[in-house]
């Protein structure tokens, strides 16, 4: 079996997001966890991405969140898994650091294992887009069950959809 990257099904969405950013002369950065870099790779797959992409971090571990996302002991003590508030904070920190128009962030449970709470169930993802007007958040359950790879791609797709919706005024604060 061969895998195409980015997945063909995402090509129109990726093109739409990158074209919107270019036409508006706006920029984006990425703070992802469970998507593992797929969001950044999708954006960078388009020609001319250097004009819109300010950078990205994969904040998969506690150490990376302390080093690159400004996490403190308070974040660690109060952590309850992926939530809209957590990803909004990640997005805001990275947007401030990289000075991009938008930062998209995600944190979810890709599987195959998870936990007992909704936000620890495989296929759950919390998303945020930090903007000058504030953060936009969304929660999604992919329906991909415990399929780790499918969930990771779905997390990236949902993140790009939220970016698009924010830029088109179709998301609410």
C-alpha cells in the first residue's frame, strides 16, 4: 500500500487556507501535539509557503511544553488532558512568540489507547486558533476509533478547517 502526502482528500482545504493567507498577506504558525507535525507539513506542501508560514512546534511532551510553550508548575498541577483552554493557551503563546497573524493549535488523543474521560477517548481533539481578536476554539470527535494514523490526519484536517472558518468569519469566539 502506498501513502500519499499530504492526503489527496486534504489538497483543496490546504490550497484554500494557503491561498486565503497569501491573498490577505497574513501569516500562520502552528502548535500541535497529537497531529505530530502533520498540520505544518500540510501548509508547507504548498509552493510559496515561506510567505505565510512563520514556524511551528510539536509540543508532544511535557518537556517541550515547558521549553517552548511557557508552561509553568501551575499548568502541570492543573493539567486534565486536552481541552479548549489548554490549546488556546498554546496557540496564544506561540502566536506571541512568532508574531504571526494566526496560530492554530491542537491537542487530542490519537489512540489506540486512551482514558475514561471524553477528552482522553481516541478520536477526541481540542482545537484553537489564536487571532488578534482572541482565541477561537472547537472540540471534535473524529469517528476514527482507535486508528492512530487516521486520527492524526483527521486532527490536522479539523485544525485547517477551523483556520479556514476563522478567516471566513464562520467561527465564533
